[in-house]
C-alpha cells in the first residue's frame, strides 16, 4: 500500500513539473505580446520618472516578471528606449508615407496635411510623442543587439523633403524656405505641448485656463492649423 501511494505521488509530481515546463514555453505570438507589454510599460515609466528615474527591476516588478526574464527581451534601459522608439517611429513613418503617396496637389498643401498629421499623431498618444521627441536615451555600459543596429531616425527628414520639393517646384522662395518651414515646424512642436496641457485642465499644476475664456484643445488646434495655412498662402509665389 505504501509503495502504491509512493508511485502515485511521483507520477503526480512528474505531471506537475511537466505542466510547469509546458507553461514556460511561449509561442512567438505570446512573446510578441509580452514584448509589447514591456514597451508600453517602459513608455509610461520613462515619462513618469525620466531616463534615470526608474530601474529595470522596477519595470520587471510592474510586469510581474523577473529581471533576468526581462533581459531576455531588452538588455538595458537604453535598449528599452531604443526598442520603444523603433516601434513608434514605424507607426509615425508608415502613416506619413501613406499621406505623401496618396497626396495630389501642391507641396505647400502637402505640408499643411503634414501639419494636421503631426498634431493628430501627438494628440493620439502624447506619451508616445514625448518618447520620440523629448526624452533622451539613458546611458548604459551594455550594448545590446538593438543598439548595434540602431541609427538615428532623423524625424524631420520627410518634413524637410517636402520643403525641398516645394522650392524645386517654384512654390516658395528659395532664400526664405528653410526659415519658413523650420519656424512652422517649431510652431507645430509647441502646439502639440499646449494642446496636451489644454486636455489636462485642472490635473496639472498650472492649468491653461483664463478668467474670461476657456480654450479647448479642439479649438486651439483649429486656430493653429488656420495660422499655418494662412502663412503658407502668404509665402506661396504669386506665379502659382
């Protein structure tokens, strides 16, 4: 009787161990889902604590995983930052390329569409925008595989290509085109931050609310885009 029970115990233990091993094995789909969870949680922690303010240990705890397991996906905070930027730059560039490929008309009109796209992209997920434009990479002594292959994305390249084509098409003055497009880009960059603050209202320390008038984010964006269009129209060469 004792021997019989002992055999059952061993069998049950073997099954439990086999089950554990089975659950540890992840399919490619599950690994991709976990990696995306890491990137999203990393984005939130970068924005909340800055590049130096959180640890991979804290990130692992937030995700309910061990730090060594986390390092199977990213080798350091710096590589995490790179992985997040790769993900979001892909989203950004795919949308912008689609806009450019489908556009018909002048390059100045294309720039206006770029302005709309830029503000919508920033508004849809401002933390994403912060990771792409405002939060610098943390230092690291470790160089992982992503960093070895990483090259700066040149986020303004497609924007500058539009400006160059507008000049080549004779739509704007060559002598002032660079200053014109960079100043409008700066306008859009600042507008993205103001629009984000307007959405927060009383949740931030000093909300942008006047005593005489409360400006909504929607109305502010309409105003900014109207200003961009008016400025483009003022700078289009009369021959157009």
